[in-house]
C-alpha cells in the first residue's frame, strides 16, 4: 500500500541535501498520478503550505511537453513563502540549478470545485490576469528515470513564482494571441504565444480544476494564484541575473536573482 508521507519526507530530505538525485527508491515512490498527488499534499503539509497560496501547471505547451517528455499537463502547489510580487530580489544561491519560465498567471475571484468544468466556467472564476515568472529547479539527473508520478509529488520542478500587476480589462483582450517574451539581463532569450497553452490559457485552468492535484487539495480557492504554464522552455541560469517577462499589454514582471 502506498504511503504518501514516506514519499513526501524523502523528497523534502532530498531538497535539503541540495544535490541532484536519481529519484525515490522503488519501495516508496508513487506509482500513479493519483499517488503523486497524495504525496504532494503530504509534502505541502510538511512545509506548512495547506492551504496553498496557489498552483502551477507544467507542460501545458507542446514545447514544454516535448522538453519534459510528458504527454499532458501536470500540476503542483505553490507555498506562500515562494510567491513574490514583481521587482522581488531573491538569492541565486538559495536555488538548486535554477531556471526561469515565461508564464501566464491568474488570480481567482471565486472558488473552483475539484471537478470537470468548461473553459468558460473556469474563466468566470478568474479575477485578474497577469504576466508571471516561475523559478524552477533541475533537481534530477534523469527525468525519464524519475517518472511522472514522482515529478508530480515533487511539485513539477517548482521552486518559486513572481507575478506582475494585473492587466486592466483583461476580458477584452485576445488572450490566446498574447505574445510572451523573456529577457535575461536585458537580452531577449525566448518568446512564445499564449495559444500554445492547450490552445487557450483558460483550457489550462479548466484542466487543473479536474485534476488529481485539485482533488487532493479540495479544489481551487478564491485568492489563489494559478500559473497556467510557460510559453517557452526554461532558461537555465548559471549565474545571478535579472529576468523580465512581458505579455504586452499586460504589465511586465521582473525578478533579480543576486
């Protein structure tokens, strides 16, 4: 019988060791996405993140699915301590092999129950739309060997997130047409379009509401920030840097890793 607390404790210990690993021993590793979601909830309890400040969704774009070797999205909780406003300065040394991603984010105005819903129902629960930067960590030597269930248990590489100011009258925007650009130290390094996120970012939110992770956490709650996915593969950083993401006409978002 799977013990989510054992998997969660092992994942937390691996993070504290700050070394890339090859994953969990087979005797305690989750074997299904549902197992992974239960282990993720146990991890959230260990770090005092229940209820979470929000969720991230990984692999919502085809480029990210190909990069991670996933056939579909995967979700992870975000702790309040790792959620920052634009302009934040964080310590590069606090992260293990950090990377940055070019994200579309929302803040919920209403609860979304843990159940299948339409993109229109998901959009109706959204209060704000923002540009975002997710900071991820490359914690593993071999993604295929680690496996999707353990990746889900481990928050799908999540380390921190930075969100910009909300856009005015976002419902009047052609959201799928928004173009995201990510710069590092003033140089544009990657760009992509929001339609890459399952065709429309709200499709991603609808997917999360019906996911095993949302079910494990009792649904999505008003006030939570949801990172809907990256329109580009991660840029891995080998030194401190200032990162900026733009999805004009949304306000830009920046973070400095010093």
